[in-house]
C-alpha cells in the first residue's frame, strides 16, 4: 500500500528519498563493449542469441520485412501513427535554430553555423512492452534537424524479427536503417561501428540498466542524450481533484517498471486517503498489476502539504520527469515550476497524452536531472560552429588590445601573432 507522508512532520531526507537502481553492471558492460569493438558482427550475433534467444538471418531489416510489417499492421493504427507523427513534427519544427551573421562593423564578419550531426543512433527498448511511440519521438526530431542517416536499433523477438508496430512507426517517422540488436551490444555497435552498423555521432533513447551503463561508458567517443533512469510521475493536486483520475495517472507510470516512481503531492489529507483507496481498487484491474503493485509499494508516496504554494515547492525539489498540475487554473502556477521534464496542465491532461499524441517529446530527464537538463529535442541532433573574419584594417584597430591581453596571460606568442600582421 502507498505511504502517506505529512510534509514538515518527517525529515526531508525521508520525504525526498528516491529509489535508485542498485544493479552494478559496469564490468559486464565493459566486457560487451570490448568484445563488440574487437569482433564486430560476430559478437553482435552471439549476444543476440544469448540474451534475446534469436538468430536473425539479417542484422539489418530488409525492404521485404518492412513491407510485411506494414501489411500486418491494422490500418487504424497506421492512421494513429500518422496523426501522432504530424503533432510531433508540428511541435518540434518550432525548435529549429537558425544560423546567424554579424557584420555591423567595417571589415569584421562574425557568425554561427548550426549543423546537424551526420549520423544518429536511436535505441528503442524491447522486453516487457513495445514502444512505437519512442520511435516517433526519437526519429522525427532527428530528421527535422537534418540528420543525414538515422539508425534505429531494437532487440528482435525469438523469431528473429522486429515487432511490426515498431517497423511501421519507423517507416512513418523516416528511419533510414533498422538494426535487430538490443542491450549494451547495440550501444557498442552504434559507438564503434561494425561490418553492418556504421558508427554514429550521437546516441539517444531510453533503455535498461545495461543500456544506460553502456551509454555512460561510450560517452566521449560519441555524444549521448542523457542517462535515463526509471520512469517517474509527480501529480500535484488540490482537494477538488477526482481521486479515481489521480490514481489512474499514478498507475500509468507505475505499470512501466517495478522501480518506477509515482508520487502525489496535495494540500488535502482527505484526497490523499481517497487516492490511496482508489489505488488499491484499480491495481488488480491492470494487466501489469504485479509490476504496478511492487512499484507503488516500493517507490510510491503521497505527500500532504499545507497549501498549493508548498506543493509546488516540493515538486521543484523533486524535479520529476513528468509533472501534472491538477488544479482549476494551472497557468497561474506554471511560472512557479522551475524543475520538471514535461508539465501537464489542468484536470484533463493525463501524462499518457504526452506519451503518445500531443506532440512534445516524451524522452525526458529522470532522477532529478530536470534541474539542469531538458527533454529530447531538435537541439540534440545539431551542433554549432562559429567563424570570424577581419580585414587587415580591422585587425590593425585592435591588434594592440589583443597583444596586451595576451601578455597579461604570459603568452607572448599569442601577442606576436596579432602584432606581426600590422607591421610595415
């Protein structure tokens, strides 16, 4: 049963305690990375057989397999994918950054170029659920950014094939290559390259502890988006909220994983008790009730505060992945929210809306990292470079300033490189 905690009556360490994954997989991941780096496709096939119990004929999805998957997908779901993709494109297109140029002084031109990475690798989890939504959320921003080649990796089923809904989503989103690999070995293939998988410049997407650790270890050789932890939701609600709705929203994240975190923060003890009772009523109704049960019992909590201002302060301290503001006038509170991955405003905006259809990205910072990081966006797939041009006349005007600055740092070579160009 979920815990109810009164804010101010318990130590903050207990109120804000987070369940952290304790699995230590660093050595095992390092071994996998080394093996794939040295042995390429042969290692990928061995790990796929060992961990996914599959022996795909081809590591790369063929055109025929893609056509079969689309044929096997219900037309209604294909239409739903197109609708979601349109919303995601509309939102992310507004994130596109433009290059700029400054030439407001005689003889001086400066500017910045925004350049997409050449190749991006996107990891889509498999295992206990299928995530075509993640395909859309990861591929579409990369294509809007202008990435030349988008490579998607996801583990195959025992038949050596990728789930048709994943392939259908990849087709709608515009992925260029789909690889039948999962786990740390997929991250290794993207980071180092193999005979079948070209090396990428950036890896994005969520995954299990092995995937997260692999991303951590390859960072520096390749860029990554973030180290994603277990899924989280924080529902901030006033006493007028519907307890059945709030319980359903909490369970929408609890069913993800046994280590997922579902938190309600409210100014009403009466509501807290009603939500607790609703959770007990709704959990047995879920197909993934065993997962939700353990998540709620282990990591769930209800925090009761004295007023809505304190509720928002608690939310900012936790900095959740998903934040719901279940109040009548959520825009009145929006400016007070400083730390959250994605915010869902009002009583009719469940977090699931953002998972699938609304348009904003659902690949979000977890474990409190919303204090300093952002949702996946077009920005994740571009880099910036800058340039400077001076004529001789323009350099002459500032050469002594440059030289004086350089001498203050004891770098006379720097100083000479500026003044030598102005000498007759």
